[in-house]
């Protein structure tokens, strides 16, 4: 679900830009620069001392962190309307993760100092940002607690339900069709599994008749069964 398309912003409900008024979004566009990035572009780099903050206007990005073994771990997928670089903006430290575009992306880019001065004169926008950061922290804490007690199949079911709810398109047969925005490797790290473990869990879900796969398409046939398995 998108809001704000009249003023050039296709923000997904519940994101930072979606929670602002049209006038508040217009004010941000006046102090920022809209930039376009092709698919696969690195918008932000882990550990870089960068003072930019971004708002996604169109397209999706993935947030990853490279661990001590050099493995890229998928932390989240961000949608139109989401803010990027908020943690480094708040504490002034280096980036904790990298951001890569999954689609052609258009983003509003501005120096942190400019955005900070803007927040000082618009307290409601500052409160919205605080609410977004708190919500992300709360969701991440709950997910870590829940996923830590589940087996691989249940964790995969949880992620599939999330993808279906965010990106699924209902077919004529009533199934939810998801054009996968991430690779199998990303899906494995997001699920907290090895590629072999992910493949085995996905095979079992197909055998149960809950999902089908066609290339990069994931077809969810029984979302209620997946929700029950994820619980």
C-alpha cells in the first residue's frame, strides 16, 4: 500500500515518509537532492564515516552486514518511504551495515547537518523519526526472540509470510505470488540457515503443498498453514 503519490512520493504505509504530511514531505524535498541509482548499486557502505542520510522515494533496497568471516548477512529489506542511515545520523558513528538497491532506486539525499537543522525547526518530524527508530528496534528485538526458538522450517515460514504480506499479488486462483526481491543466499541468511538447510526446508514446504516455486517466483498456496507453522 502506497501513500503520497500526488507529491511524487510512493511511500509504503508505516514508513517514515508515509507518516509525514504532504507539506512536510515537500519541505524535505526542498533541502535534499533526488538521485537515481541502478539496480545493484551500493548506496551506503558498512564502516564508512559518512554524513549523508537518505529517504527512499522509489524502489527497494536491502540492508546487509558483513560478519567476521566475510559472509554478508541480510538484516532487512527497506521499501519506498523508508529512511536510510538513521543510526549513524543519530550517534555520529560509522555505518553498521551496507545498503544495496534491489530495484532501480530513486532516493532523496541530504547532508546530516542539513537534516539535523531541519529537525530542530520541525519537532513533529523529529518525533516521527524517533517513532520509526523505536519501532524498528522493537520489531528487531521481538523477531530475534521469536526466531531464536524456531527450527529452520518455521523460520522460513515466518519469512515467506512476511514477503507475501509485503509484496504478494493475489492470482485468479487465490494464491499469493511473490516476485522474489532477494537471492536464495540472501534468503538463507535472512532466515538464519545454510543454503542447504534453506533448500531442504523449502522442499518440505513444497511437498506439503503450501508453496510452489517457479524461477524467482514464490507462489504461496496456503498462507494460514504457513502462519500456523511459524507460530
